[in-house]
C-alpha cells in the first residue's frame, strides 16, 4: 500500500517529480514533527531537572514548532481556492497537528528511556510510539495528495 504512495504504478518515479507540491507539504509536516520531537525531549528533562539549557531548548523548539505550523497553514491556505480545496486544507492541517502530537509523545518517551533508565515499560513505550509515528506518515501524505488534487495541481510541476 505504501509502495503506491511513494511510487505510483502509473507514473513510476516521474510521479514524484510532477507532484513536488505534495512533497513540499510533506516536508513542512516533517519539520513540524521534528520540532515537536525536540519539544518532547526537552520537556521531560525540564520537568525532572529545572535546568536553563533545557528550558532554552524547550522555548526555542516550541517557537520553531509554532512557526512551522503557521508556515504550513499559510502554504495550505494558499492552495485552497475552492470549497473542496478548503476542506482538504483543513484536513491536511489537522493531520499535521496530530503528526506533531505523536512526535511529541515519541520525544517524551525517548527522553525518558535515555535519561531515566531502560526498563521494559520505557522500552515498550519507545517501540510503540516509534511504530505509531511511522504509521502516522501515511495520513499526512494522503491528505497532502488530496489537497493538491483538490487544488488542481496534480499535473503541474512546481519549482
């Protein structure tokens, strides 16, 4: 199933070239997820040890996360000209938010695993949230494709 997302059977590798808008939207969603992951890493360490280094990391990565989410919102809204495209943009933005929340949970579990011990429960949490994060990539890609299809950009190559 994921093979069809990355390499469409009709278009092969050329599908990725003609739909670069999809990959730009996906890259913005991944930047938000990375920012949320770092927030999760710093959050757990800050809760346990109130250290200025981790508070600074928490504030800066939180600001980065908010910036990227607004940047993604702006990019999705620019594509949404029709009512169908607006609904697809809203769905894509919610997918980005949930992907970021899942990445935040993964960051929290990774930081607990690294800094506070590696018992079975922490190991299970890291494996579980890693799997959920991997699975959460598919809805983001699907909604990015739906947004570009609704906006009419599926056949236009953007540079």
